[in-house]
């Protein structure tokens, strides 16, 4: 029987250079059990007793070593199915803006990364939920005249 849970997050990271946004796209290591070698955004598991937003911030540091300058709760929840665990997952989505000179340091979960303009990044992403959330991040957070509407300030 399928179990439904919400123990994962999805995080989109961007930086602004000369008025244009570039998105961090990560390549999963070939050794990963689920989706080896695909291009994706930061994802992760919420630890027991941890809030989803804190998990997103932690995963950002663990997977990329980046620090945010702005952080948003994107008005979107994604869903995916894990056939190995027979679990349907609901994942809240977050967005982060980092300094244009930030250096990415990858964890073992990823083998490569790229900073891409929206169209190129969108095309690289393999999962529909990552593509949809990237567009919502652009429309509702980065390009919104009121960027503070979904900004998390704590």
C-alpha cells in the first residue's frame, strides 16, 4: 500500500549578474540510487523534529556550501513517487538568492554544477516538478515587483 508523506524539500538557487538571473543546476552522482546522473536542483530530507525551511537551509549548505542573501518560501508544493519505498512525497519548495561571487563546493551527492540562464537551466532539468517550480520561483519571487511577498525573514 502506498504511503503519503512530506519529509523532503526542493530548493532553487539563483544569483543576479548585471540584472539577469542565473540558476544553479546540479548533476547527481552516478552512484545515487534514485535518478543517477540527472540534472536537478537542491533536494533533501527533513530530519526528525526539523522544520522544512530549516532543512532547506541545511541542505543548501551541505550540498553547495552557499549562503543566501534572500530566502523565499515559493508558493508551490511538488509531488513525486519513490518506487523503492512505495512512498508518494509532497515537497515544499524554497528559493534562495546568493551573492554573485559565491563559490559552490559540491557534496558527494553531486558530480558537477552549472550556473545557467532560465531557458538553458529549464532545458537541463530532468524532472517536471523541478521545471515547474523553477518557473514559479522566477514569476512569483525573482520577477515579482513585490519580492518580499514570499520572502522569509527570520
